[in-house]
C-alpha cells in the first residue's frame, strides 16, 4: 500500500514502522522515483466499476499517466480532486433521513472479497452489469429490487438530474426493467411478436406492461399495478423475451454447505423464487479436510433469463458474506501494470530486492483491513473538499481509507492499517461522517417547518390524509395515522412539498426584534404583492431571523403550494425577488437611531392607567413613527411562564429619542397619579369600612342553623375519605358542617369536617349533625346530605356467603375477569378475603354490600357456584395419546358432543375446565375430568367406549382408479362425508401428488362389519360404466350442447355423462345479431294507425358458417346399456334437428304492441306457426322497440313463418 502519497503510520512514537522506513527510502531515490504497490487495490476488489463504462475524473487522469485507478487515487494532494457540488439537495434521502426510510444497502460488487481467483463477469459475451439495467448510473433505489438494475422502481428511482423521489400509491405501483438488445432474443427466435406477448401477459395479469424505446438500443419495459402483479409480469416478460444467460459466481468453499442447505432446501428455495437453474460443483469430504487454503472458492453456475440470474446471484451473495469475517488480514497481490524497476550493480540490485521483499512481508504481517457501512450521502464529508485529505487522515490515525468509486452505489468503507490503530480509524470515519451531518439541511428543514406552519399547510395535510403530523425543533416530522396507507400518502405528499421548496426559495434576514411587529404590519403585504415574497416573522416568544420565502406574484389566496422541484431557470428569478425584498426591508429600517432599553419603576396599581397614557402618547406621533415597545413586569422576555407574576417594573425599548421622550412623560404621569391617590385616600378608606360592616350585619341576619339526626353508622360515608365529601359541601354552599366527635369517627376525618373548637363539640349529641351558614346555602346543603343519607340507606344492605377456600381462584378468574363479570351482573360490591385471613380448616366468608336486589342476586349466583363446586369431583383416566385426537375431533366437535350428552358445561371456558388433556411437552396419557359426579361418570364412560371402539377398528384397502376418485369425493367433499356418516367409517383417499401403487389405494377404517359394507358400496359405485362413442361434426358441437343444457338433461334423465376423450371442444363462433338497434325509426303518437304497418325489418343468416372441419368424439357413459341407448337416441335426434336448422332470421316489427298478436291467447298463434312451419320461434319478453323476433329452422320454413307473422300483424294493424 505504499505509493508516493500514501503510507501507513502504525505508531505515534519515535520508532518508525516498516511503512515509514519504506517511505524514507523512496524519498532518498528521487532520481529513480520507484513506487511499490504492496497492497491489492481494494477499490478493484470490493467495488469494480462496471465494465465497458469509461471512468471520469481522476480515473481518466490515472489512465493518461499510465497508472491504475488505485495508484491515481493515492497520489498526493496536489492532484486535482473531483468537483463536488455544495448545493443542498432537499430531495436527497440522505440529507433528510427523518422524512423517509433508510436506503437499502447496495448489492455486493461482482469481484470476490474472499478469494485470490479472478471473478467471472461475462454472460454470453456481454459485460455483466452493462447489458441491461441502470448499473452505470447513480440511481438509488429504496425498493427491494435486484441491485443490478434489472428491476428498478420507476416511482422511487431519481434520475441523474436528481429529481424528487416519488412514492408509489397503493394499487399504482410502478417498476421498470431496461433490457439491452444483446440480451433479447432475435425476432426469428421468438414464437410470436413482442406486441402479442405483452398483450397476453396483460390479459392474464392484474398489472399493465408497456414497452418503449430507450437510449443506446435499450428497450424499457414498465409495469404498473399491484406490487406482486407488476413483478410477476416483468419476470414473465424477461423470461419470454431474453436469451438464456450463464453466470459463474465464485463463493468460498466454507459457505458451500450453507448455500446448498439441509438436503438442498436453501438452493432449491432460491431457484424456485428466482426461476433460475442453479448448479454448484461437488466436493468430497476428503478434499475439504485436505484443503488448507482458506481463500479457496467454488463456482456456482446460474442459468436463466437475466432477471432470474440477477435475483439468484443477489440471494447467493447475501448468504456468502454472513459466513465471512468482517476483519481479516489485508491480502497482497502483484500488480502487473505497476512493476518496481531496479537498475545498477547486480549485487546492489539483489540486496535491494531482498530488502523490499522483507519490507513487503513485514507490511503483510502488520496491516489489517476493516469494513464499515455509512450512508452514501455522508461519504462527501469524510475525504474530499468537504472533508479532509488522505494525508491528514493518515497522519492522524495511522490508517488509510478506501471509499467506493463514484459509479458504485455501495455504502462499504474500508480502513487499512495496523491492528491497534484500526479502531481509531473507524472512530475518525464516524466522527467525520456525522460532524457535518446535514447541518445546512437541518436549518433548511426548520425553515420549511416554520413556513408551512405559518401557512397552516400542516393542518391541511392532517385533514386531507386523516393523520397527525408532529414536527419537532430539529425539522424532523413524525406521522401518526390509524391506517398505514394514510401515513404513506401523507409522507409522499410531504416529500413532494419539500421537493417543491428547495433552499433557493428561502432567504433568512437578521433584523432586530424591535422591528418585527412594524415589518409585519407595514411591509409584509407590500412585499408579497410587489415581489411575490412571503415574510415569516418570528413570534414574540420565538428567536431567530425573519424568513423570506418566494411564492409567486399571483394573489396570496389563489396561491397553491408547489409540489415539484423548480426548473434551473426559475432559481435566478427566486434569487432576484428575494434580494429585492431584502433590500426593501433594509431600506425601511435604515436611518433609525440606535435601539436602547430602559427600566422604569411603576406601581402595579397604576399599570392600567399607564397603558392608556402610552396609547394617547403613541397616537400623537407621526404615522411613519415606529412605536416604542413597552413590556411590563410579567411580560419581561426570558421570564418563565410559570413564574410570571406582576412586578412594579416596566421595560421601554426603541430608538434613543423616542425612549427618552416616553420615559420623561411616564415619570411625570406616575408622580401626578401618586399625588391624586393621596388626596383621595381618606375618603376611600372610610367608605370601604362602612360597606364591610353593613355586609357583615346583613350576613349575620340571614344566617340559619339546621340540626340533622343521623345515625353514627353513616357518618363515615357522609364525611368521605379524609373529609373530602363534607369539604366539598362546605365549599359549594358556603356553610359549616359539624359532625360529632365520637369513637367511630377518626381524628383526621373530624378535623377536616369543620373548624369549631373541640370543647364546643363535646356537648353535641353523637347522632346530631349541625349545618350553619346563609339560609339559602344551608337549606341546599341539608337537602343534599339527606339525599345522600337515603342513598346510603338504600345501598347498605350486607350479606355473607361461605365458600371453600380452594374455590376462590375459580371465582376470581384469570386477572379477576370472573369476579368483575359477577360484580357487573349483580351490581353489588363483593369483597373476597385474602388467603392469609382464612384459618386452616375454615371456609372463606365473602362479604356482599349494595342494594337489596343486588345483594340477593350476587348471593344467589355465588351460592350456586359454591354448590356446584362442593358437589364436583375430579377423576383421571389413562388413554393412549393416539386416541386423544379422535376424542377431541375436528375443531373440538367430538368432545363438545360428548360433553353435551353428559350434561356438561356449554361455554368455552367451562368446557376447557371440565376436560383437560396433557400438553404436548408433558409426559403421560392421563385425561383430567372435573365436574358433577353424574356428568363425570357419563363422560368417562363415553370416552372409554370410544377408545374401545377405536381399538377394535380395522383398516382395509380398496383399489380404485384415480379417475374414479371424484365419485368418492363429490362436490366440496360432500360424497365422502355422506359415505362416512352412512357406514360410520373413516375414508382416506390418496392425494394427487402421490405416485406408485399408493395412488389407487383408498383406505377404509372402522368396525369390521362397517368396513366390509363400505368396501362393497365403493366397488359398486366405481365399477366401469357402459359406454358408447359417437362422432359429432365439430361445427355442430356448440349447437347441440346448447350451453351445457343437453349434457345436464342426459345426466338428470338417464344418469349418462359425456366425455370427449381428452379433446378440447372447438371455439365458439360469434352468434349472428340483427343490425338494427334501438336507434331505428319508431312510430310516433301522432302517426295514423297503420301508417307504419309495413315498415318492418328482416335479416337472415346462415348458421353453418363455421370453418371447423372434422369430428369430435362424444363418449356416452352410463350405468346400463339401456341408459346409454336412450341417450344415444336423444343425441341422434338433436343432431338431425341441428343439421336441418341451417337458417336464423330476425324480424323487427315497427310497433312493440304488435308482438302480442303474434303470440296469441295462451300462445295459440305462435304454437300454430311453429307446428305448421317446423321452426323455432322466440318472441322477446321485454317487447321493447328494436327487439327482434328470432326464427330458426330450414330456410323455407323460416321464410314461411315470417310471412305468416307479417300477415297476422297486417290483419291486426
């Protein structure tokens, strides 16, 4: 790794490392200027540029100098670095990580990081990564798509111009694949044209795939629709249009087993998911044990269309890095294009070469490589114009850093250096990457947040998407919604707003806060109308500059927030308007005097008068005068809101002259007010004292006292916990409530009940409550206390219920659910004693309290449960585990039936408590049954009887051909269920996936007698039926079938089915239809009767125009020869009728009311015409204008029927 501008400093002391000594030797031989490439090029190993694409920037410079891309990248800082734009990109997912999900890591490069062997990158002669897709672009994708660009979501992949990333809406997902002509099949290799292939795919899929021409001979196939349907359709497009590709992917031998998986499950899953064929070379166990080369690789051969090949390759490469170490000794490979040339004396050359080899070996021992991943957008802050140079990084950390090239989307960063310095290098990389972590972007995000909040756009987004949007101080927005789709839509809309407001639309302007209010009132409207710039002024409690935002010169109410990135030519317009607005604001505040602040002491009682005085003073000033800002004690800036109490101080802030003038005016005003107050003071004090005495006399005259006789048992409830109840009454009615001080009332409660001295309460009877206060309040308080007392009396009924201590858990239930349900059902208060309060051998006493009805209901429910529990028994029976499934039945149906017959519980919770089976992990076969003695006995007997029946069952096999299985299954399994119920057996029919002799073996399980009867019945219904084959012309097939009606008549009348020996029926021809529609001429109300009697429409068509040639077999299968013969007779008759019926005619009458004459009374006329002409006549039921009468039969009969109908119409016109 020692080139002229890059060396590794392994230590910080005086001792030089091998790399530093090697550097000194290079500096000593400037005439020769030899270089050494002692480390393999990590850029080429980890991030190979796409082949066939020329490198730019320093790669081109390296090529001109005859150096490799690695050597050129390690030249000293004097080399011209690649230009990087400092323009802030608000559409970047890296700069605004809070507004979107993190970018998915790019796929690993094609070159192997674990092997010295070269990587195969050719697919059928086309360079891998350039034959299709976007591998040479800087496209980023946040969708889960192959990294090679075969499938790139068009809705989320920005172009090279860094357009705003868009989010696909639900149901409108868009993805595209780019296929080069080199990977597409030639036209003569395709079975059908490309257009027909796409049309068939669109018909079968819910997605729509369209093709368009791209640059450089690339065909772009874009699919739109649901995500799964789009990807399936694009995958089918690639499979049908692309040539077969072969790709070799080398992987370490150590991970071969993980790629194959247990019994090949992993590699089969990858092959099935991708649709590619995957082969991996075998390796014997002896070779694995003897192979000591840890970098040995094995080739995985992938064959299929490019889409499938890339997906399979990506899945394999995801498995391989999981088994490779993140940190490994750096590998050194010779560079053929960078040799070290030595010239001079033979012995000196030999010595120099030996020393170089020694230094290289030492570097190989000392250097280590480590890998980390950092977002692609932060790479610019590590090394380059916005970071530090390679030399500075080397000097500070003793390590070298390798970044991915510009054409690679990888996020991997490699740090190479001594093992003890690797951690310091990684920490330095992290510090650099996050030191400038979108600092300007955060400021821009805060500016956008301020602007949108001021425009109330956030509230509009919340209403539009039914979501809650919470922006924080850092500019990050959190989106909350009940529906995930609404959150996605809101996020997409926010991203569009951000893209439509780049930093070029914003301009901050620092102005003294004194001018904020003046600018808001005097300049904001003018700037918006003249320059199209909106001024966002901070509030009184906010800090920060004034924010200028360019909107447009259209009126503000008609302005709509942009949701697209502006064009390049619009940026100059923004900047010009913002500069004009800034200059206008600066002109307004220029020429003002220095802003000063001055404190003034003013009594709080004068503040209202001072405010009126200041208002009069400001009104006397000129119109263009900026008022002085006045803040009172509670409004001082910086004072916490919780501590803002009135203070006798004022703060004046403004221009020097204005502040001085107002200050002098206020001093004189305050002095005058003090003198006026002194003169009025004696009179005011006298009047206030007089009023106080009058109010006191009036209150004493109105005071009344009530004495209530209340039993001491209710005092505690009336007082409330800690006196809360009585205190509430005293505060509400302004009275004093005194309860007697007795032993039943605690000191704390009585102390809260009133403030009367304890000596006066000693004479108060224990059942007396005294209420003193204004008559109105005392009366209301007395009424409320009496109402509360009556409520307590009505709801103070108590009772106790005795239950067994071990019944308490079942009464309480899991989490108290049973007890809560009991309280809710009865409405009573139920107190359950704790286990420590119950003595050994005694029953638990449950206390009930509430209304009389509630207490009785709760007592009755608990006593019923206690009685059932006391009479309950628990019994265990041993049943072999193989019978447990039969006892339970499908979805527990068998066990539920047994419990119902035994009289067990009907609810789910009761059934689970009554019968408990051992869990799968537990040992034993015991089934625990709990309940009433009679129920337990019946259930045990039923279970044992079922077990005995199961043990006596036998299983027999019936040979049934697979094509006869449908007779045993029936529609939806109905025939199988009927057989099982009829014979009380279990029938097992082989699946279609089974092969061999088992495919035809139907197993019947049950009692021996039932099994024999069932076998005989199955043999009877599956025996070979009588059959006969009739050849029917293909052109008559659909006419005879009559939309399946003929088949149903044969099956219902004769039990005969029809088969076609595997032949597909001919396609159905389009039925002829009359050309006249409802838009034809119809008679008017004003027409004379019979005026249009002859304006009928007639068309006839030949029914036998089908071009189908040949016959199709109709195989008639029935239970007996007689049934088959009867079906054959019906078929022959139908064939004769269809053969003779070669014409169909459509007769449209001018007036729909004439159709009834054609039918006649009870259908007499139409039946006569049918019999006379031998035709089939259909009269439309709706009889609307334009509907035709359909006549079918031979040509002469059809025309005769037409003439008869017209004659009938003419006679009745």
